[in-house]
């Protein structure tokens, strides 16, 4: 089994990169990719741990991109090298935008009488601060009883403390990943909230932009939707990838490598992606 979509404490997961690899070993995974949100800071630690544990590893990142539709669009970028210098300028800008967003959310919560400080958020996150860290503090301080209530009352879109995330145009994000020797992949197409006909047309648009793969195997995809994506990927000459979107206790219902319990990402998703990366890498160097 493999899992090509995971998160660590470098973004909004609850396992450190090294702990994530140890868990992967325990779960019997043969290959794993770390794809934290808007950051590559956990990759080197995960890469070294995977090497020690004998688990095949791919570097990755997950980026939010603009989408004028009913859902939201995340883009996965995969690489061979854990030190992704070509992406750093873009990721640094996203990091600055994320901090600005966090400060605005903090200000809104304080104005509502909720006493949370930036120091507390930093200590809780131990990496990039995101809404799950706000939610955790809201629970710990007794303002809400659960993560769900934290998002419903304060943090979700339209809630009193919500601030929109700064996001990139899809063609820019795709181009940046390609320019850095990476392979851009559409993450969890289910979250676009398009019907199959609309999704098929949008995938064709993304192919023209340079996208190289689609995440067909995913925790929230049913077998019928997965098969649809596999067939569409084949017709468009796209790679098929898959992953659980594991976050640790921030998404306790999702298990590493197994999603809701029945996820099975074929090993060839890893080998095909690695082969594609090796071809790209050979050209870019």
C-alpha cells in the first residue's frame, strides 16, 4: 500500500514528519509522500526518516488555487528533491499571506471577546498556523466543545472570524511546479463539487494549462467516482495518483493509508509517478 497525500506538523497535521514516517512503517506502507499546505519545511526530515526506515518517499506540497465554481481547488506538486528552491519564492509569498490572514482572524476573535494570542497559536502549531490550530485553542480554552463547533460558530466561510485565504491562479501554480521540475496533480476532484460532465470539461482545461495527473484514489471518493476519474485520466494521458489526506487527530476519522478504512492506493501509482518525475528531472538538470 502507498499513501501519496499526507500532512504533518509543518502545516496542519498533528504528527511530526518523522512521526508520520514511523506510523507509515507501522501501518505497512511501502511508499509515502508528504504534501503539506504551502510549505516544504517538513520534507527533509521526512525524507531522512523514510530512508532510515526503508520506505520509498516522494517530496510534495499542496497549494490552494483559485476556482470560480461551487467548491474549492487544491493542487498537489510532487518532486524528487526535498529541497525545492525553485518553489521557495512562491511559497514564501503564500506564507506571508497566511500570516496576514491569521492576524486578521485573531483580531476578529479578540473583538468577539475570545482571548487567544499569537504566541499561543505559534506554540500550538509548531509550524504553519492554520484554522485547525485556532479550533484547538477554542476547545482547550472552553469557548466551544468541539472542532466542529469551532468551525461552525467562528471559523468556517461566512462565520464571524473567517478571513478568505489568498490563493493563486491555477495556471500560475501549475507553471511554477513545472518550472521547478515537479509534476502538478489535481487533488481530490470531489471537492470541486462539479458533476461528471462539468468535471470532464474542466480536466481538459487543466490539461491545456499543463496539469499532469489526477488524484483518483481518495478517502471521500466512492468506487464509481474513482473509476470515472481513472477512465478520464486514461483518455487524457494523465497520471493516476491517490492518498488519504491524513492529518492525524485533526481529521481523526481518516487513517493513514486507509482513509475511512477501505482506501487502497495501488503501488503502481507510486511507481508511475516516480518514473514521470525521473523523466522531468532528467530534462530540468
